[in-house]
């Protein structure tokens, strides 16, 4: 009987996830605010439906009461995140909140299936991240000094990376961070945010050649120290983020071409200088030929994805324990094996939906500093998703980065939730800009000495405010 329930639950979970994913994009077609709210509320029910079905299966297969208690704690937490964000910040982007909770939910499910201890740690970090995330929008909105702290961001970021390069212990061929009281801390995850703020602050107004050279030198120093620490995934993220922000700020294709050329030359040089890179490239080219020398990671990932097929084996029905570092770097392979490729593709689309909202904010916000921050954080987020999934599926060489909000990792989870909090703050700033603009327009229309024009315009209905579509 249990096996029948597990098998049926597999298809129900896929259907709920597909419906949630569809709503992430159908909401952009809604013209009325009440229709948007209806879609957003439906998303909440779909998310809790996926969560309930998954943990019901886990309980039936594992038969441990602590799983029920853990599930109830997660429900309270996820509901609190949704409610508090909407109560404290009425103008918050509810789509971003829902997507963040959905990705957290998937992470809780998969990590709980793989390791209960790791899932509890992840939950603790999620609670901490959500608490910080509730404060971040206020800081972004109120602290105008953030625009002028250009070299403060650079100094703190470079110092943090230097401490890791000098004092951290090498793990898996790279110096990533430190372990304190059983919890790993990876400073580069937080320096990514400082790096985006530094570039945005530096290029917000002056984009002359001298300023571009100065900014590029400091950015290159960040990337270089990450390369020396052999944290190649983070180095690549920093490089791409800077290149995108530089091009958008200057609108000079020459800078983008020069950056790509310099990056390509650096990649070739790194390949010849670091044996670590040579091994990863060799594994990427043919993981089965290098199976005993590290290729088993990619090989097992591909086996898991192929075994799961479109509909997956079902929770607790596969063998994700055979996948190396399955809770962090290869969590996407574990998801694909037991929940199926359809579910995995929906997960990718939810991540894309988050990126679309980030770009939407970046395009509509008027302040150049905030515009660049939104663009930089969005690029950082979606490129990390690309690196993780691309490496797991052998599309690109493995870079050793985690899947944001889904993979196990306290530093990654905290930094990503802070990023989402910053995005919410920028969304509120955008709403404030539009309110000021509408107020200015109304005052202009009611100017002194324009009584006749005002009557004519009023007769035509020009004073009626036309509500702009807003994706909440």
C-alpha cells in the first residue's frame, strides 16, 4: 500500500510543481490587480501542496516522528515568511517572496531526504536568513550613504578574500573558507554582494576612461585573489558580473570585447598553470575515461539523471547516496533522479522567473546606482544557477558552486537570502519613485493659470489615473 501511495505522490508532486511554474509566467499576463493576487495566493497553496506530499512520502518511508515535527516547523516558518513580508512591506514583490519560499521548500525536501542533520542545519540558517532579510529592505531604502561607500566595499571585500587565501585550509583543491563550531563559513559568498555594490557605486555617474581603469584594476584584484585560492567558480562569477555591469554602465561594446578577450586569455593561462583546472577539463571531456581520477562525480551524476527519466524514481526510491557531494554541488542530480526531469526543468524555470523579476526592477528603476545593483545581483544569481546545473549535466566543466537556496550550505543560503532582501528593497524604492512621479504629474496638471486647459483635460478624463500593471 505504501508503495502505491509513494508512486501516486510522485505524479501529484510533478503536477503541482508544473502548475506553480506555469503561474510564475502567467502572472505577467494578468491585467487586474485582483487577478494577480489570486494567482499569487494559488502559488502559496501549490507550494504547501508539494511540501505536504513530499514529507508525507518521507514519513511513510522513514517512519520517524521527528520528520513530522520538522515538517510542522517548516510550515510555520514558510507561512511566517510569506505573511510577515506582506504585512511589514505592503509594496513587496510577492512573486519574488513566493519563489524564494518555493526554492527553500525544495531544498528542505531534498536535503531532508539525504541527511536529516544537514536539513536541520539548513533550516536554522534559513530562519536566520529570513530574519535578516526582513531588515535589509529598510536599510536599502533608508541608508542613502550606501551610494558613496565605494572604496569601503572594495577594502572589506578584498581583505576578506585575502584572509581566506592566506589562512584557510585547502579543501578539494581550493581554499574556500573556515569552519567554526561545526558550521562552514565561506566569505566569498558575502563578498559577491559587496563587489556588486562597489562596481555600482564606482560606475553610477562617472564612466570616463580613468574611472573605468581604476574600477577594472580593483575588480581584477578580487578575481586574481580568488584564482590564487583556486576558488574558480567564485572567480568566474565575479568576472562575468563585472563585465555585464561595465557594459550596461558604459554602453561601450569595446569594453565587453576587451573583457572577453582578457578572460579567454586568463582561462588558457590558468589551464596551463593550475593542475586543478587541467583535471576538471579532462573530466569534463570524458568523465568515464577519468572515472578513477575524479570523473566518477560527473559519471554518477549522469547515471542518476538518466535513471530518473522524465518522472523520477520517487522519493526514497532511488540511490542518490551514490552521488558524491549530493547535498551541495550535485543536488540537481539528486533531484532529477528521484523527482524527475520534468520537476527539474520546472525548478530551472522558477529560477528564471526570479531573474526576470530582477531584470524588471533593474530596467524600471531610475536611480543609476540601484539599477546597477539590481542588474549585478540578478546576473550573479542566474549565472550561479547556470554554473551549477551546467556542471552537473556536463554542459560545462564543474566549478564547485552551489544551487542558490536549494543546495546545502549556510553561507550560500544566507548570502542569497540577503540578495533577495536587497532586491525587495529596490522594488520598494521603484514603487516610491513611481508615486513621486505620479504626484509631480498631478501637481503639474493643476498648475496656476491653466484653468481652461484643466477643464478641457478633465472633460476628456485625463485626470483619471491609469493604474500601471504591477507584478506583485
